[in-house]
């Protein structure tokens, strides 16, 4: 296909909003008003637990994810911390995380007083199983595979390695709610799965999160930890495990109501996104100068992000600038003009081994006998893939014209750089 060089491909605004809030409708209003009319904004008032919006949200995800338990919390970070504590992970333990994930993944490990070990991602932009296996030490207790930008991790390989070494697997599903891997919902394959309902996610409550697990002990400990008074509420969820000190990660009924309304649209939104991404991919797959991101399971991709690679970082920068000039907003993942906290090189307090204080530092505490080292160039493959990557955010309200503009612009720029 040959493209012309006359004028930019797109002149109309690219003004899509957040995937989540663009779907706000009467349903969100109805559920929020239901909370206000009940005058119950705290889930543990009264004995009718089934009438709680947070309980209804948990029940919806129990059925969606097919796990025995779900625990609604106030953020994705809280979900990770509660799951880690629920799995008995703490001082002296190492937890393996990918070098490309939001800083909250590593921060949650530190909040549990364990030590994060950073490993490479590959051309999927998710954890490289080989790098994961090579990083295992006698101190390793868990791994957190992160389904980044809606793309499922290579879970078969990760689960096999974890099982061989007796490691806990906690899936970070913050950016991939509704995704799957070989027919299994993301968040259901590990010992626990952690979700986020923050503003930028497919489903939003403003803030919020959820822990999914079929492990009774993880669930009970996470429940107790998410609420320092949990054992005193007398809920039917209380198990026989001994109480431990906890935090306050409870989800309010107002946030739960928003997440509950939004979560009922997951499948329809993803179906539209997959149709849009599939149409674009089918039209650019033959371009020899670009390499599409490898998706471990295309049928499980949430599909709100189109990523492809150029041969080097310099060419990626040029391609990105020309694509923007054609009216298609995009980003080179490793050069957003600010310190992107999704890239390990910008996790300053991790690289510097800074704890909350000198006396409260997971790296120097008496329980830790390992010796993890960090440097900005410790994951060269990760930086190479990110430096060569171009990402275009997709939206469920994109039209055939919008899809055509993206395809036309990509092909036009590729032709101009031949």
C-alpha cells in the first residue's frame, strides 16, 4: 500500500477521555444514590451483609474470576500489600517483580517489609520467565507477574517455575481487568490476584481495589490485615486464624457502588477494544520496518494499547514525532518527557535502598540475609524494548474513521522512512 504525502492524515481532534469515566451513565447514578438513600456508606453497619455494595462487588468478581474469595479494598496497592501479608511474606523475604510496572508493585513489597528483586521484561513487555528463574535465590518467597497495558503474562512458564521452586504467585491485574490467558481469567491462576479501580483503569471507582484468591489462609489473613478491627465485626467471613495487627484498607460503599456499576460493562468494552485493535493490527502487520508487540494470548488481550517496535531508539523517536505530526497522539514508552514511574530506572527509593527510616529498612533489617544490588542499567533488555517501543492508546468509542486514520498514518510514516 502506497500512501500520499499531502497534509496530515488527521486534522480533527483526538479527544477521547478515560476508558472508564466515558461510560458513566444512569447506572452509576442509580447505584450511588442507592447508597445515599440507604444512608449506609460504611459496609459493616448492620447484619445484612448481602445488602452492602462492597459485598455485591466481591460477589460479582468471585463469579467472574471463579475464585473462592474476593476482598474489596481501597486501592490496588492495598490489594497487593494485603495479599503479600496474607501469604506470610515479610522481613527477610525477596519478591521478584518486573522492571516495567507501576512503582506501586515494588512499593507494596517494601510496605510488607520484604525486598523487591527486579527482573527483565521481554518483547511482550511483561516478565521474562527466563530472567525470573535466573533471579531466584534461597531468600525468594514470591513473584508478582504484572499483566501490563492489558497484555497477559506468559503464565504457563511463570507458574511452572514458581511451582518448581515453591514460590507464591501474586498476579498484578491492575492494568488488565477482564483479560484472560488460555481461557482462564487473569487473577485466577496465581495464589492471589490483585485488581485496581483507580481512575486510569478499565473500571474505576476513583480509587479502589480487590484481592481474589482461593486460598483460605491468604484470604483470612488479608481480610484481617485490611481492617485492624476485622475480627470484631462478627462477619461470616471470619475464619479461625489468629488475629494479627492490621491497617485500614476498607472500601467505602460509595466507591464500591461505582465499581459495581462499571464492572457490569467489562465484557462489552473489551469486545469493542479487541475489534478496534484487531482491525488496526490486520492492516499494519505486513509493514516490514515495524515489529508488533508479542501478545502471549491475543484472545485474552484487553486491547486498549497498540504497541510496536522500531529497529532502534533513534528511529522510534523519529517515527513517533512524524506520527504525531500526522495527528495521531502516541508515545515512545521510554521517553515521555518526565520520570515515568512505570520504569524501574525511576524508582529512586528502591534503587537507593531507602526504607521508611534507617531503623525500618527491609534491606538492612536483621532478618534479611540476602544481597540484592540495583543499578539503572541492570535490565538492558527492558530498556532496549522500551526505548524502541511506540504506544498508541485505544478507546472503545473509536469509529471506523478513527481506525482508518491510525492505519493510514502509520503506513504513511513507515513509507516516508523507507
